[in-house]
C-alpha cells in the first residue's frame, strides 16, 4: 500500500475566512507538528476549504486523531454547518490505491 489519505471539507462562516486562514498560518494557531507525512489546505470556493493529510498508514492517523480534534476545536466557532446530516466538517479517508 502506498499510504493513507484523510480529507476534511469545511465551510467557513461568512466574514470569518481571513481569520480561518490566519489561524492556519500564524504561530499559536493550528499546530501541524507531527501530523502525517504532508498536509495541504486548499480553497475550493469562496468559503469552502479542504484539508488533505497524507499518512504512512491508517494506524498513523488513528494515533494523531485526538490531536486533530484539538486543532478542529480551535476553529470550530469559525465554521458553518454544511448540512444537518454532515455537521461542520465532512471527513473522508482511505488507503491510496494509485499514485504516479
């Protein structure tokens, strides 16, 4: 297996996008140390963002999951509910089945 990828889609509240981005880029904001092999945060719309984390294995992400939840708690008040069924974050993850 080539690894494990986790993604989380967010919808940021209107008027909170700058603070959301700032929290990810400034010291004391989101603590990205020790989280996987690589991480990316992409902006997929005016207020839509997706976090992508690459990990060695499913076990590796399971081990940092409590830390990930702590980081989510730092931005929770900046996020809008995507839908009643989904909530404020839309996670998806699984093993990498193809890479080039």
